[in-house]
């Protein structure tokens, strides 16, 4: 998954070493937000859905990160409006 980059992969690997806690849940949310933003950058025609990000995190963590916390659902439920606006300004549309 080259579109996410090595840093995101390293963050996922670090998150798998943490015990289940608030810190791990917060890191999952941050990773998911980074992945959603990068996916939007690489795939301009489609919006990065929550389900796709969740599946990619699950795949990259070899099933260790489930992304089922309440914080994950709350933050990922927010629309990509701010990300889309930045992209439109950059593209000049």
C-alpha cells in the first residue's frame, strides 16, 4: 500500500505493540485520519470511506487493530469537507 507511505505503516506497527488503552485508541484515530487524507490525495476521483480505511488498517496490522472504539467512530463520522475544500483550492477549482 504505497499510497499511505512508510510512516503510516510504522505507526501501525507501533500501535500493535501497545496494550489496549486510551493511548492506543487515540493512535488508531490519528492513523485513520492520516490514511483518509492520503487516500484522498492519491485517489482524487473517490472519497476515502470509513470502511475502506478500517479494512486497510486491519490488513496492515495483520488483524491486530480492529478500530471499534467510540472515539474512532466519532472522529471518522465527520465528513471530509475540510479535506475536499483544501484539495479544490489547490487544484484551482
